């Protein structure tokens, strides 16, 4: 699986401004701001990666879908689950 970012890259200090109410409430709840930001950025990067992958593989996906529509899926004759899918 492709790594979206280097998990072992060192941390680097940065300066950013956020809403003061966010900051106060986060501190009161002892929320780790750096970890929360990293999780949010990782989710955004993953979503962007998935979107780009889907766009770049649009033709092969369509080709496979057309093949399945015409030929059926491998092993269809052995399938025992619902055909309502």
C-alpha cells in the first residue's frame, strides 16, 4: 500500500493562529493540539489521495465494470448470497 506521508519524519515546530475560544476549550479538555491537527491533516491527505486515485483509474474501473456487465463476475455460478445487490 502506498504511504501517504512519511510516518517517521521528524516533527518540526511551526507557528499558527487559531480561534481563541477553540484554544481555551481545547486546553480545558487537555486536547493535544498537535496530535489533533496531525490526525485531521492525515484524514485530508488520505481523502485527497483516494480522490486522485479514483480519477486516475477512472478508465480501468469503467472498463472492468463494462466487462462484468457483459461477462459477469468470476465465480458468479458459485455465489450463494443474495442477488438483490
